[in-house]
C-alpha cells in the first residue's frame, strides 16, 4: 500500500511539473539558458561603433543601432534581456577597446590574420565590394591614371598598408570615413578607397558628383581576397562565448526568415547574404 502511495505521489508530482512547464513555457530560449559569456557591465551590451556606414550599420539616435549589424545586435540584446550601450570611437580605437576588454562587441570589421591574433570573430553578416570613389570629373582608367594624385582611406583599414606600398607620397590616411569622404568632395584627395556602400552614406549620399570604380585583382597591389570583404563583428579573445551566442542568434534569424526581411529593409537581396561560417580564429597567435 505504501508502495502504491509513493508511486501515486510521484505521478502527481510529475503531473504538476508538466502543468507548470505547459503553462509557463520558455518565451525566449536564448535568455533562459545560462549565458556562457561575460559583459563589461552586467545587464548591458556595450557596442563599439565608428560611425554610420549604410547599409552595414547606422548609429543613433541615442543608444539605437540600425542597418545590418544593428539589426543583428539589437535582436541579440532583446533575446538576452540586455540594454544596448553605444561606445562611439574611431575604427582603430574600437579594435583596441575590444582587445582591452573595454567594450563587449566591435562592429563592421574585415578579417585579417593579424587582427585575428588579437580579437575573436563572429560569423560574417554581409559582403562589401572594394571600390575607388572619385569625382566624375576625374578621369579614371586604372591605377596608372592615379599616379601623381592623392588617394585616401581610413587609418587602420586593410587598404591602408597596400596603398602606402603603392605610393607613400600619394596616400593620405584619415581618422574616420566622413572625414575621408569630405576630403574627396573638397578636392584634398583625388580618390577614396572603401566599400561600395559608402555611396549611400553621408556626406557622399545623394551626391551627383561622385562615381565608384570596382577594383580588380592587383589594382593598387590589392589581392583578389580584398575585393569582396565579408564584414564581421568582433569580441575579446577571452570571451568567445559571446561570439558563439551572437552566431546562434544570427542562425535563428536566418531560420525564421527575419534576416531576409532585414536585407530587404536595407535595400539588399539574397545575393548579399553570406555563409554562416566563422573565419580562422588565431587568438594568442604570434
């Protein structure tokens, strides 16, 4: 008799547990699991940016992010019950801030083996094509037509050392993208190397005076691998769990069709999508 009462009690307990699981389902699985990552400030996802660059990322107003990276990061923060905290800085300083653990995530970064020794990469979220932007009044037929002229890009960008190798005296480096773009419009430089999407970003946006020339392999000494650049977010080398959690969020957005909507909302189609695959991680390498 006691044996049956014990079994009955267990059955009742199991029934109660099933009831509670059924009545109180997990609304957001990602937030219900124990987070296998660290944050600079509990409850906040501190995100580094170096300005708006459409369609990759838009910054503001306040601590809001838009564009492709912004949509991914905002969805991740929502599903993990985190508030966004924006850390605005320069491109080079953003990477250093991630490495030093001052911010959780750095945005819109291309891959290089040297960078990969210092930061940990997420999946890519978009591919940017490398171009030389000039004024329409500047005759461009290839790199030779730029000899004796000034070509600019941003400090820390992967293009900078290759341009300097092409021409030390002909290369000008700027602290950020708006400054470089304005230098082109002002005539301080004759060409500006960056991603094609810069034409959609102020101060070049809507300018009738500029044109983008897609670069070919060996133009300005650029290898083919630098002509179509996947864009990534980055985290600290000692915090790979954060990258993995963001990758899981990205995979979920793909699976439920939300990412296709994000691409469409940013004027892009399926051809702008990327393979969900992280690059070679080299943290701590020499």
